[in-house]
C-alpha cells in the first residue's frame, strides 16, 4: 500500500452489478480511469458480509490507513445506493455514484452522467456536494418511502421485470395491475408538525428527490429541495378514483387530481393500531414498527458531482 495514493473503494452487488448488466469490459476501463487519477482501488461485493454495517466498517478502516480520505463508490441502483449512503451520513469521505439502476434519480438530480465512464471521471475529478437525506424510523430514503398500495406496486413490478425484463413501462403496467386486483385502505393518524389528522387512505407517498417530484409535476418538489418532508396522501380508495389518479400521475397532473393532498413539513409521525406496517423504501420492501417517524438530515451526505455544480 502506498500512502501517497488516494483510496477508492467500490461497493457493488454481484447479483445485479456489472455481470448482470454485461459490463465486464467497462469494469476494466473504470479501473484504468481511476488508476490514472492516482487512486488505489479495492472492490467489495455488498453481499460478502453478513450486513452492510460490517462491510462498511472494513471499508472505513481501509481509508483510515491513508493520508488522503479518498472516495467510496456505490455502483448500482437504488438499493445499493441506499445501503451505502445509510452508513455515510455526516462522513468526511465523499460518496461516488456509478448509476446502474432503472431510473437513476439520485444521479440525475445531481447532474451525474449516466454513461459509466463519464460518471467515473466525475468521481475522480468532481467536487463533493452536500445533499439532504430523509429518514423514516431507522431507515434512510434517497428517493421515496411509501405505504399502502405502493409496496404492492413494487412487488408486482419485480414480477413483471423477472418475466419481461427491466422496462420503464413495467412500472406503470404493474401499477394498473395492482389497482385492478388489490385495493386496501389504511386507517391511520398522521401528525404533521405537531398537528394530528385522521386519515383513511390507500396510499401515502413521501418523496426526497426533487427531480422525481418535478417529473410528477408536484409543487412539493420545492419542499424536498429545501430539506423538508414532502408528502402525498390519496384520500379515496375506490377503483375509479385510483384509476384516474394513476392516469393523472402518468400525465404529470397528479397535483390536479381530486382527493390528492400534498404537504411539506419538518417532521411527520404516522400512527397505526397495527404494531407494524409494510413500507417501500427506495424500492425495497421492509416491515417497520409503528409509529413511523420521519425527518430530514440536512446536508448529511457528501456526493461527488461535476465540478461546475454548486453545493446546496
């Protein structure tokens, strides 16, 4: 080990990373790019340890042996980015992103190129940008967290992806499938900045990525940009209302839909009589103890972005 070199640790998922995406040839090019910029590289499979905490402990220990803090790269989709980012809040070491997901909202909102070699150059030559990270209980979400119908959308979308491949259309087709077959309403009490509201809803959606919210044409995109909890509640669960809501979502007219309410807040607590609720967090399905407590860790995650992009 040469201490004059900069450490770069790349974390990826063996099951869904370069091998699954036929990117073995690009892998070698990435190594060349980073080596030319003075990085000493080590690659970690996210599934090589029992949990992400154990893996990241090894990664941090490696970086501590160098004079330069280096960079820790998450190569993958939302799940991989979320796992790595969850361990990097308030760290001086910046996180780099190699976008290998379907929508790549985190990379896109930060102007990180979707071309992997260009993204590698950003990791090597860019500048750290402080980004807001939203939290629900002990989990973070970079893009969104939701409960009700949305977790069912995720499960159905994965079924479609396994059968037909990963296409954007599957996200909408699976949504329609769920609306036709599954319509379950949640009876909740939602506390928004200290004010409680009884809610009966098929879906609550919390967004942290302003680009995703802008593409949905939601005014609360500004709330996410400012580091607030950005929430959407659908107030009616009949089939016709939900179908209209889906159509208006596809058209980018969700803010105009009847019985859809959006809000921004500093803190949100979701109460339920059930001890646990199923929540979709950045595309992963998890079971969480109630009540659900949400807040935003402002400027908590340093991510390498193109040098021309100013820090927010």
